[in-house]
């Protein structure tokens, strides 16, 4: 066995407390190298006397580990252990043919050390306050992202100056069409019928732009959306219909018109707010350059100094206010990876003290393990998971094998309870619309939604994607919602509604089902995976090829039925059209 490929660390996603009694332990080995892996474990303080003055650690408990997943290079093994006293000493026994290796914190051994336990890995104690715990309701939530300015215009009296007739022109970075809260309220039945149980709103606070990420006042609603009473009514309507509400918080930066920053603009170095921002020198602008830090290179979005006690308390009060006064259910945190961990730890404590069931979601586009250890976020926007699905189903840039490998890497990136509430999405206000990404090939779009809605985590639909709306990178992806049913893709809408219904009513299809990839198929043309929960089993087959294929079904499948049509299946093969899919329930 290749020793260099073996890896474990006694923390993060390789050793963690799943609940107050259970530890999950993982081990990495070279792909297809170890035939069997056992966990050697025992209590650190369990000793027995072998002879006069000689004591031996009692570590004779063995439990076989399960192959959790495969990536391009590695196998990942897992086991759940319930140590009687919530503490553990452990090592690994790897077996391949006639070779056996013992792997410990001190490296590799030919046999188990008998005289002491100092060689072994340690999980000192399961402290309940250290356990990653996210709101349980998130696992069963289907999110719907709404860009308020473009979803529906319900009250024309609120229209900003120069607002255009709904959908009359292509969206730009500056134009407005008058979307508001009343429009959402008037279309709540549409969301309920679709099966939505959570709405994520991009920023609703007073701001200069149409996207509202340049906040002027974090404690006031932008008047073009309505007032606080209307917002309370919106939340009430949502909650009455089983829909949670999550708001977008922009704490990394503010807008140029933010009053404290304007005070700095006017008073310069004499401003009492100068330390609220990252200012290099005065004047703020000179020789065509800005001398303060910003989001990206946008001088209209000065970066906030969240280490400043006044700034910190201001933003923490914003977080507290909307939870206490309006009962929102979640915060989505914009550009979360550019704000200090220290601030987010305090933010979590403040919000969870008011309501521990508030969902805290960070915008992090990369490996986010440092934010997902139970002291900061409940989840992040799962872009690594998204990107490989788009590369395979939409673009055909990767083979089916590469898709399986990279998806497995994304699923194994975090502890299990983190993956259960991951915010999975195909598109957003920051990306081209998925129909455009797929070249307006509806079959590809269906494959992506079938995969999204059958995956572990909490799926999110960007408004209008369910009816086939198109759009390039922003602002093109921020078109007005199409409400004329004749211009909607009703077939796609019905398909996505069916997928949501299956997710809600079939435990294996939804978040309770464990995903297991079966194979990449002949010539890497198709992906096959299973979802299993108790006696429920579902087989998914997705054809990534531009031509029809016939796929042999795994042996031993009994009482098979197509979940898309409800018809029984008696054949041993499945015929799939180009970019077609089959979803089969079986015993």
C-alpha cells in the first residue's frame, strides 16, 4: 500500500462530533489500494494489568470502516463510533492481500503497540458546545432566490423615478422596473404551488443602485420596495404558507452614500468616522486614484473596518434588529470571506442568542472549512459543487468519471451535518442564467435540476430559472420575471415542480437519502448514482452524450418503477435520449 497517500487528522472533516454521543472518523488511502480498513479504538484511560508493575492499554475494539467515496486519486473511508465516555484513542488497520499496516499519529507500524497508547490519535472529549449544529428545518428547505427589483411590481405608487414598463427593455446596471414586496405577496401562491419553502432576498435596505449592495442605511428598507409594515406583512404571509425568509447582509462594505462615509468625504481627517474605514491617506481621491480600500475596485463600495468597536456594534445591532423586530429566519452574508473570523464568531453568538434556529449562510466560493466548525456559519454557497455539475451537464468539458470524482471531492469536503445544510445552487444574480449556460437546451437544464434537487443539502432556484428565463452575466441575468404563462416554459416548470415534490415526499430522493455513485458508464457517456434510505432505493441515470444510449440496469433490482411516469419497469435496460434521464424506484 502506498503510505504517502494515507492521510488523517483528528479534527475538521476527518474526525468530528456528529452529535453529543457520536464521532465520525475518516481515513484517506490511495484509490483502490486498501481492500479493508478497521478502526482500532478504545477509551484513553482503560488499562489492564498484564503482570506485576506492567500495564497495557486495552484497545482490542475493532470496527470495520465503510468506503464513503472515491475521488480521482483517493478512497475515503468512514465509521461512526459511540464511545461510552465521549472520548477516544484510535488508530487504523489497513489490509490489502497479505499486507497489514497500522497507522497512528506516530506514523506506520507493522503491529499494534501494546504497552501504551501514546502512539494513537486522540479525540479528547465531545463537548456539546463545540458540535456543529445547524437549524434542522434547513435540511427540508427548497430555497428560491428573489432579486426584489425584478420579481414583480405590485404597487406602482412606489416606482422610483424613471421606472420602465415591466420587462419593456433589457436590464442594465442602472435601470429600474419597480419590483417590490407587494409583488411578492401577490404571487405567493405561485411559490407555494411550485413547492418553495424558503425565500432568499438579495439586499432590501436603502441603497443607491438597483441591486442594493451599496447600502446607505442598514436599518431602513429601500422605499421602492415598501415600508416596514409591508415587510412585516410579507413575512407573515410567507410564514403562514410555510415559507422561511432570509435576508442579505452586506457587512464587508457599504455604499458611497452611507452617512458615516459621507462625513469622511466632507470632513476628511477631522471626521469622527475616519476609523470606520480602511483609509490609506487623505484626500480620499487624488490623481485619479482612490486612497481607501473597496470591494473589488468599486470606489462606490468602501470597505468597512469590522475590527473597529463602533463599526462592530453597529453591524451587530443590524443583525439583531431584523431578527428581533421582524422574525426573519436567516442571514446570507455577502463577501463573507473578506470579513474577519473574529467578527463572525461574535455575530453568530449574538444572533443565536436571540433565536438559535436562524440560518447563517456565508458567501464563500471556495473550500470554506475554516468558517464551518460550529462557531461561525451554518453553511456556505456551495459553488464547488455547482461548477463541476455545470462543466459536465451543460458544457461537456469533463467526462462522467471526472464529474463523479470532483463531485465526490465536494461532498467529502465537509462533515456530514455540514453537507446536509449546504446551500446548493445552479445560478444566481452573480452568474449567467442556467438556461443560457446550457445553450437553451432544456434537456440539459432538466438534468441539472434533477441532480440539484436529489443532492444532499438545501437546493436553491434563482427566480425565473424554473420557467426557462435566459440571461448572460449580470446585469443580463437580472431580467424582469416573466408572468405571461404563454411565454413561460411550462414543461420545464412542471418538471421542476415534480422534482421538488419527489424530494419532499420520498425520503431517499431527499436529504435523508445517502448518495452513492455507481459508475461513469460506457465510454464515460453517462452518470449513474443511487440514493438510499432504509428500504427505499432510487437509481438515477443521466446521459451526458449528444446521442441516445441504452444502459444496462444493475443486477438484483426488483419491483422497479419509473418515478417520472409511475410505470413499472420489467426490462433489464433503460433507453435514454440524448441528454435524457431516468429515475427508477426499486427494491
